[in-house]
C-alpha cells in the first residue's frame, strides 16, 4: 500500500525534495505533479527478483548496442509536469542523456525516459499504475510496458496511440525505439 501525504501547506522545492530523499535513503519517495508526496513500500522477494531480471535483460541489450543508458527503480526523474517519478526500469537514448549537465545527471535528472517498464506487484493498485503510465506518455516517454502478472497481461503504451492490451504474450519487442531488443515474458507472467 502506498502512503500519500498531501502537502498543500508545505511546498518542497526541488532541492528540498532531493534532500528529503537523501536523508531518508531507507524510504523510496515519489512526488506527483500536484505536490503529493508518495511513500513507496518495498517490494517482496518475487517482485524484486523479477524487477532485477528486467533490468538485466534491458542492460545486456544496451551494453551490446551502446544506444543509451538503463536505470533502476532507485532513479527519480523530474518530469516536465513537475512530478518526480521512479519507473521500475527506464532507458534513455545516449544523445538525450549526454545533453544533460553533469549536475543534472548527478541529482534527479530533469528528463523523461524514452522507455519505461512498470511491473505490478501483488500490492500495487492497477489504476494508480495506469495513471502513472499515462503521465509518462504525457511527459514524452515513447514506449512503456505495464506488466501485470496478476491478470497475465501486458499493457503497451505508445505516443499518441491507444493502449494495447495483450493477454498472455510470450514476448515483447522494443520496436523501432530499442532495435533488436526482445523480452521473453515467461518469467514474469
């Protein structure tokens, strides 16, 4: 269960939010565009293992191609709408990442990833994850996968397209964005 703190009377600057996260490293925070502070619960062993496998699969492809940079759920991205979000897995094209200053790369990068994966854990609210995926798309993410093991589905989000729902897919393609990347879904669904 995610704890949402409404901070209507407290407005954290970007630097204050960064310091809050740094001073409470045992907690994982996100912040909505409205300024609501979300305290994310840790995931269990199964979800943590699945998330790690997703990062490994994307990371191996990325090392082979050298096309960009892969990020874990510990990375907070400052989205254009003011939200601070942490996808389970994220990827950014090399040129876009390198266009950021060293200071921007060191803290919470002010950039929307090009690709994100959210893996629904047993306690995640599906509608909240769908809302987060729509927020990613609005921020400029080009491709997103919401993997939902509980319903054995994957929702595929693409810019300016309707969400595609696949039931029990065996494999997902990185399409033109991630050329040659293919994810076998047997460990996840």
